[in-house]
C-alpha cells in the first residue's frame, strides 16, 4: 500500500536523533515497510519567543537530515517531485507549518515558499495575529490572515484548517480558491472536542473538494481515551457515511501526541488501520483513496 500522511511533528521533536532510525513514532527505516510513503513534516511554532528564527533553524536542520538520507528521502515541492521520488523508490517529504506566528507579512509567505514549505496552518489552539485557534474566542481571519491566505493561493501552498476556530475555518474556505486540507482532524460527532470537525464542516470540505486527515490521538477519537485501531476506523466510517469517500486521508499527528491507541506503536503500525477497514467491509478501492489517492489529488491541484 502507498501511504501519504498529512501531519507529523517528527522533525520538531528529533533534536539529536536520526531521521533514519530513532525512538520516536516515525522514521525512514519504518516507512520503508510500505510500498511507497510520503510525509508532510510539520514545524510547530507555538510558544516560541522568536518564531521566525525557530522555523529557519528547524528547516536548516531538516535539510541536513535530507542530505544524510538522500538515498531514501526526497524533498517534494510539487506533485511531479512526489512522482519522481516514488519512481526512484524514495520516500517523499513535504514541509509544513503548524501555527504561523512566524508570518508577520505576506512577504514572509514568499520566504517560506522559497525554503520549500507547501502547507500552512495559520493557527494552533489559541488565537493569534492571523486568526482564531480551536480553543480561542472563535474569531475569524484577521486582515493579515486574509492577505496570507491569498498569497498562499497565488504561490501554491495548501491551506491547512486543522486547529482553526469554526469562524476561521469558514473564512478560509470562503476565501481560498484551492481545496482545503484539515491535516489532522476527526469527527466531532463521535468525539466532541473543538479540535474535531462538525458534520457541517466536513460536508463543506467535501463541497470544496478538500480532505481531512484522520488523527490517531486517543482524546480526539473517543471520550474515555482508551482506544484501539477500531476507533480510528469508526471515524473513517462516519466520514464515509457523510459522503466523504473522496475526502478522507491519514493525518497521524505522530510525535505531536503523547499517547497512541492500544497496540499501535508508530508508523510501523499503520497497516493495522487497513486490516481493520478490510474486516469492516471497506473495499480495496476506497482504502487506496484513503491511503493516498485523495490527498494526491489535492496535491496535484494545489502544487
């Protein structure tokens, strides 16, 4: 199975460890268990005293890891790069930003684009100068936030609506001209947390031809937090019942979360999701869409 995962925090958490092999949730060695793999590596900036400096330091570090592992991993700036990486039997790597307080003007978007960033979530859980966060005061996009979304569209950077307040979510989907991605968000109906998407939000993503990446974090899967792979598939099935066959992908949140479902250890366990989908009667063709085809379509449009 080919896999594209729309969100992990591994490069933020690497510190002195190797991207090839480490004791985190994800590394290249374990990705190689799959036919082909591509990962959106997020740079998480919330609570940084100097977000611009921090983002640049993580990007610089990431390029060192890329060079050290160029036999196995290729930076992808667009759809063609991903096709090339897989044809060369390498894993694909996209760069993303989670909480964009490093952006203080549209010019900063250009600089991030030049460095390879291809997906940006404007907010995290709190409100910032760009818009409202999931646990904030439900403000919408600010004037600066609107100008940033427009510049992202012009350059070819995917708009990530995970961690947005509802108002910011709808503002982004109203303003953006490209399909949105909720890189790591589940169903609010199954687990009522503000980090998850209401049915109406997910239906709007369907209408806009975007995707939502299923998050493996137990508190976003089930209220009592004691979860298994079955709970991940429950969220997939709920979104399928809303008509989202073409709008679901995987957004693990590896290394941005402190616990995983029972008997789920990291990237090496992702196959268990597909085993469970097969047990629940989900066809191979739909499994392939969720594994990579749905987000690949968005990548081909946006990048």
